[in-house]
C-alpha cells in the first residue's frame, strides 16, 4: 500500500467495520457500504475501490465485502 491518504482510508473503513457490533457479517458489510456511499467523497470511494480491486491486503473481510458492494452500487448507478 502506498501513500498516507490511502493508509488512512483503509484504517477508517476497518474501524467502521469493527464497530458493527451485533450485526452479522452480511449486515455489517451492507451498513459499511451504505456509510461509505453516503459520507465518503467521490475520490475517497474511488481510491478505496481501486485498492480493493488491486488486492486490498490490509482490509478486513467485512471491509473487503463492503467495498465490493460499494463498487457494485457505483457501477449500477454510473451505468
């Protein structure tokens, strides 16, 4: 992983995922993806999606699922 900004994004998405207490992995991934879609700026979303697409080795499993769902939603919206 390169760049301070990307490192911070990975840390943030992993923290958001870790705070989904009481949710199943599927529910947590959905909630995290919704949070990213609503509150992260477009460049942040693009950067985390690109990172996950390139392997995303520092993402937790829930974070990885959430970013994949975010990618799917963005692809559907942008057509």
